[in-house]
């Protein structure tokens, strides 16, 4: 039997999480509400930012939800592709700079 780590059915447990930690759950929901609106940053760009973060955190639920919201906000396929590659470049930069930090730790060690 294969294990499935990403099953949309698991989202049903969010309701239970809300009951188990109601204040924290409300705070999380409030954070989520800042995404689907225009502010100083228009909704379209908020969705592209959300996708960039979702690509780097590798959350399939976030990717699906924000692709749908981005499409509704007028984001093109080209913009999604560029966002993925910008996110990949930043992840690569993070790996390189952490590698440099590792050399520092190596040099400091005995």
C-alpha cells in the first residue's frame, strides 16, 4: 500500500484544528484574508507573491488555491511561469549563501 502525503481529504481536519486551537485558528484565518483583496499591492500581485511563496514551501494546496485565485485576478500562464523561476532563483541563492555559511562554520570548527 502506497502512502499519500497530499490528500485533499485531509483538509477536513482544519475544522477540527479550529476546535482544538480556536484563537490560533482565528488568527490564521485573519492572515489568510489579507490575500484576496486589493491594497497598496493589487490582488493580482498578492496572488503572484503567494504563488512564489507556495512554490518555495512546496504546498500543493496553496499552489492550487492561488493558481485559481491568480487566474481570476488576471494572471497569465507566462506570469506564473516567471514567478516559479524567480522563486527557484531565490531558493538557489539561499542554497548558495547557506553553503558559504557552511564554509565559515567549517573554518571555525576544530
